């Protein structure tokens, strides 16, 4: 068997609202890994022949889990999009579950339906019926210390979920996904997230003096949490599982050895290679290694795409609450998504009321 983990963030750039980092983990049985390895190897040979013919060495394969039998071979991969293709789509869909980069599925004015169809269908397949904000935050472990309720948050806010999708369509999609997972042996294990509100974000910047380093530490800390939770979720087997994790790259950072070593100090972290496009790391026993890849466009890996959707969903729900808070005090104010130019407009318009309420800039405005 093998474990796939994908990680991504939303809200790294804005001045207002939280940074959200999320992760999803999936179980893949040995028979699927073996079948996918054979398919990917044949595909790789065809691609290599085509590349030799046309001079193009970019194979374009989806980033997926290496087989335990051939862990270092980049052609030996499990593609969940292929395994689940009868129910999962890579773009917006009204028939299948779209699991893709959140930027493909969400845009202002289009609503949260596509994000909800994918995320809640997967949650339901894990027997997680999350009907409000507090339940999804609690399940994901996203804000264990309750930072969201301490500043710029409507009192007793607990919006109902889903917002735009219907319960009927989510149940229908969940049933199809569950049937396919039962047939293939592939299954989602968990979804986790971390909400980092402005005051926490500013404290991280003060500590690390670097946005990318702050993001990397939050991400890898969450990765450690996910990996620690996995053994209890695959308790039906005593076999140690190889783990493959894909994280979207953090700013311009290419080197992650020191940060991984800090969070996984009981292991010796081996950098396989590090570049602008991808950085690969390995540790653990040969029969059950752990491999972590930081890469550009990591959302082409399905677990990372689901993490992207989760992060964006929690961020958008947070911004809805943030705007509701300020509109209660300034009814005429136009909502903001929190990004650079509009954030400065919003900051100027709330300045007088913010001072009246005694809210410090440090608690609401991200310094970088």
C-alpha cells in the first residue's frame, strides 16, 4: 500500500484575512499501485520515444506516487485522476466531482458551489457531515486556539454549510465516489488545515523575518501532524506504508532540507535534488520510504488539488465573516477580498471605526 499527501495554501499574498494551509491524505492499495506503475511505465516509454523524435523532453505526466518497488523511478507513478476518472474531473463540472486548483474552480462572483461539490463529497465519503463553520474548522483542526473569534469576527458567527451547493447533489456525488473507492480500494483518509490570522502571521514574520520561511514552517508542521495521524487510520494493516507528499512551492524557496530536518528531527533528511521547478527529499526505511516534493503547479497532483480547494474554501468563508463584521459597523462599506490594492482602500475606510473599537493594526493588517 502507499499513502499520498497533498498540501497547498490560499491567502499567502493578501494584507487582510488569514493565510490558510491545507492537506489531504489518500490510501492506495498495492494492486492499484502495481497496475498504475505498469501503465505509467508504458506511457513513459512512449513519451521518451516521442521526445527523442521531436526533441521535447517534457513528459507532462501528472505528479503521483512512486511505487514502493521502484521508488526512485519518476515513471513509476499512481495517478488518482486516472483511477477515479469516472467520477473526478480536472475542471468545472456539473456531472462529476471537480478536484482541481482552486483558481480553476473559483472566481469572485461565481460562488462556492464547485469547491463545495468536491470538498463536501469527499468529506461525506469519510462519514463527515459538516453542516456549519464550527464543525468544518473543528474537523480540520484549523483553529484549535479559537483565534478567529478574537478580533474582527461577528459574535456567535457559525454560518451554515454548504453555502451554494445543495445537500441533494452532494449526497449523490458522495454515493458515486464511495462506490468507486470501494471498488478500487483507494480511499480518502483525512483533510487537515491551519488558519493563520494576521496577528499570528505577523508574529511568524517577526520570528523568521521571511514570508517564505514562515509559510514553509506552517506547511511542514502541518505535514508532520498529518503523517503522525496516518497510522491510526490504516490500522487494518501492520505493514509500514511508503508516503509520497507533494507541496506547492513556497515563494522563491528552492531549499527545504533544514526546515524538514527541524520538523522531522528523528530522521536524516536526504535531498535528492533541488531546483527552481522542483525540490525532492527522502528519508525513512527502504521498504517504506517517505518522499516529499516541493514543486511549481503542485495542484496537478490530485491530493494537492483537494488541499488547494480546502484552503480556498476556508479562506473565503473567513473573508465572508470578516466583511460581515465590518459591515455591521460600517453598513455602506464595500466588501474586500483582502488583496493588495483593494486592501488599502478597505484599510482607509475602516480606520476611524477601527480606532474607535480599539483594534490595533497588528491584529488585522498583515505587515508583509
